[in-house]
C-alpha cells in the first residue's frame, strides 16, 4: 500500500462497553481489536527505516517488526517479538501512556493519526495467550547455576529486572511483601482497566523463566539485607515502589469515611471487595463521594466509587482541566460515566457528623497564578471563598511517596529528600556496592513503562557487575 493510501486509512477504534452498561459491572471497558481491525490497523504502519517510535519505548520493543507480523497474520510470532524485550506486553498494551511514548513519535501521527501501537500490543499478547498450542516455550538463559540475585518488590520494575536477569542466566529470587505479585498492577489499577487474570498470566510467564517468586516476604522486616548477603545473594535490585500515600494534613482526616486512594483501591482490588458477597471485604461504599486529586489514581477511585453504587461522584481538583496529570482517555471515560469535576477547588477541612463520621468538606475557591517548578500554573486560594461540599466518602488521591520500609533499614544507603533511593539513572547503581534500585522507589510515583525501563537498565548493569565480580568477593562486606 502506498504512503498516501496508508495515510488515508482511519485509525481503528476499539469497541468498548457503553457507559450505562459498564458502570454496573467491573468488567474491562475496552473490548480489544477484532482480528480484522488488528490487520487493518497494522497495515497503516509505514515500516519506517529509522523507526522513531522505538526511541519512545523504554523497553526497546521492535515496534515495526511486531506490527509487520500482525499484518502478515503471524500473530503469535508478533507476540514473541514483543516478549523478547517486554515481559508484560498485555499490561503495557492496556495501561501505558502511549500518547506520550511510542505513539508520540510515530511518523504517521505527523501526517494523520499515529498507529495504535498499544492496542496492537494488547491484541498480539492476548492472541498468543488464547492460542497456547501455537507458541514456542519461554526459557531461561543457559547459566541457571549462575550467581544468585535478589529482587525486592514484584511490581513492573522488579518483574522486568527478574525476567531479564533470568534470561541472562542468573539465579533470581523475587521477594514480594503481599500475597500476590504485580505491585500497583494488582492492588492499585482497577479490574475494569486491567483485569487481574491478565496480570497473573504475565507474572506466571516471568516465573516460567525460572524466577523463584517468594510471596509474603517483607524485606526490612521478615528478611534483612544482611540475611540476603548471608544467603549468598551477590547483587540486590530494590524495586519497592512508591506505596506510601500522601495526605494534606488538614483537620478531620482521621474521620471514618476518609480513605487514602491506596487503601480504598487495595480493599477493592487486591482484597476483592468488588466481588461482594463472594469476598466479604469491608469497604465504605459512599452515596455522595468526593475524590481529591487530578491524576490517574483519582480517576480510578472515582470510577470505582460509581461501580460500588455511589449516586454522585465529584473529582475535586485545585487546578483546571488543562493541568490535570491524568491521561485524557481516563478523564473522558470518567466523564462519560457521570463523574463530575470541581476545578479550582481546595479542601481545607473535613466535616464531622457529630459521631466521628464524615459529613462533608469545607473548600476554598482557587485561581491560577504564575507557573511553579512543575511548569504548571500555581493555584492560589481566594480569601473568603469558603464553601461546603456534601459527601459521606472522601478518597484522597494527591500522590504517593517512596515506600520507606526496606530502604530505611539498609545502613549507608543514600536516600533523597523525599526518601527516594538515589541512583545513577543509566544503571540503577546506588551508593552501596552490589545494590541497585529502580522504578518508583527511585523516581517517585511515575509510570509502568518507566519502571520497566529502569528494571531493564538495572538488569543489564547487574549482569555486567556480576561478570566483573571476583569469585571470592562478598558485596555485603565492602
Ligand atoms: P510498584 O508497582 O509499587 O511495586 C512495588 C512492589 O514492591 C509492590 O508489589 C510492593 O508490595 C512491593 N514491596 C514494597 N515494599 C516491600 C518490601 N519491604 N519487601 C518486599 N516487597 C515490597 N502508570 C501507568 O503507566 N499507567 C496507568 O494507567 C497507571 N495507573 C495507575 C493507577 C493507580 C491507582 C496507581 C497507584 C498508579 C498508576 N500508575 C499508572 C503508576 C504505575 O502503576 C507505577 O508507576 C508503577 O507500578 C511503578 O512500578 P514499581 O515496580 O516501581 O512499583
Ligand atoms: Fe510504524 Fe509509526 Fe513506528 Fe513508523 S513511527 S514504524 S509508522 S509505528
């Protein structure tokens, strides 16, 4: 097909559940491409020689190659091309902000609309899972008797590093504090955006590479860094994420009915409150819900509250729509479902109903001033503009800080001002020999693909480090 004809083919739109149907269930909202749609979308790719899209992918997927294979009907081979560098393709195909990554650099995007790289990634990964008979096995490298590496935290960063290190032939043990692996993918992002069986499937693929997954292991509590060295681990990768919720420290935050988004989403997702009465996990299902914040976490919380039966859900955000960090797609989905937005609004106090339960929020109106260090215009309170918002459940989604538990237990590990591990971003090296780190624990709350990119770079650096390490050296004793 000529370039002009490719430019004229419209980008395929993925079918999805209608808003009235989907707010009554927790099933995934977008339904995935049909095979015909996937072929049509793949045929739009120009197969650029220099493939600028690849530079936008932190895990270095060979994007034109996998798309070419979909177009020619070799979908399992397409999935294998993805899996060669990306251990979580079905996850990335669903939650990566492609509009800011590969699709942003797509040449077709300059002529019309970019190729739907994420949707094609999802299609290929799901196709392979649904056709196991056509797939080749996934194997570890050939040095399974190699040195032992400990990876702490089984989120996207830890899973990626563990998979890559196993492929390189190192003996990897992945320690996870929770009873399920996946990190935010399992306890944070809701079922209707990322079904848990998809995460479980990709975790299983990582385990099949020979990674020894040990759940319910809280590093810094049930296992110390000294124990790891004593057990013969020769390198450690810390990927414990940013799971410490931030609060605003305003009066009333301890009232019943005020949750951090972290706790709210964990109860609903990991502890399966959404499958009541099959799972009897207590969660407050408010009727009038306010969600504080403007990011993806706020959108997830608002849409979850609707599905748990809220009559009204308002997102309360101190800036305007233009400054919201949430993905546009998520904001549109939330609006379609009936979530309302209170922009330029700052909660200053939670109101007590007299019996220790939330009855509302006192807020201030804001206006925008000059840009702050983030480049976004600074919100400034308008004195005397106080007003009350009625609500019986408030979910605070204003950000997360690095998880302090393990990193603060390691003597001499250099931490930044916010408790993040200080690393060399190219290698994940920390201030201590043999200890590497990456993902949200180093950057603060970021994205799945950035965490995976950090895991990949660290795996490469650990591989090089172990190859240079003298046989008699004990990294813990430097
Ligand atoms: P995590 O995913 O946080 O994983 C860390 C793991 O370490 C966890 O499993 C944790 O239990 C474990 N751990 C912590 N301490 C210990 C310990 N002491 N011992 C053992 N294990 C430990 N990003 C996107 O790209 N797209 C999205 O749509 C998106 N939506 C999001 C929605 C929500 C609700 C949230 C909270 C985040 C979202 N993000 C999204 C951000 C993204 O999920 C994170 O940036 C990413 O998961 C970070 O990966 P990580 O591996 O560094 O950490
Ligand atoms: Fe295909 Fe776009 Fe990548 Fe070019 S930049 S190879 S059109 S996905």
